[in-house]
């Protein structure tokens, strides 16, 4: 679990974006946004440091833009 405030806030931000991706992917029946949304929501549970959290979060947010399945 996040121990400092920045990790907690970054986790909240990426979790919220992930929820949006998850809902969008479910309604549009698109696998990539659904999977990225799920990964963004679970990411703060497995990564507790701020820098890797931000780096992986940005990659997962940009991934559906470049991969359209």
C-alpha cells in the first residue's frame, strides 16, 4: 500500500482514469481500453513508489491510443 502522499494521490488519479477506461471499454466492447482500465485500477496495489507508478501509469494511459483492436 502507498506510504506517502504523492503515491496515494497518483494512485487515485490513475485509478480514476482506469475506471473511465474500464467503463468505456465495457460499453463499447473494446478489449484494449477495458484491459488498460483494469490494469490502471490495480497498478497502485502493486507499485508503491511514485516514479515507477507515474511511468507505468502514463504508458497504460497512452497504450489504447496507439493500439486499436
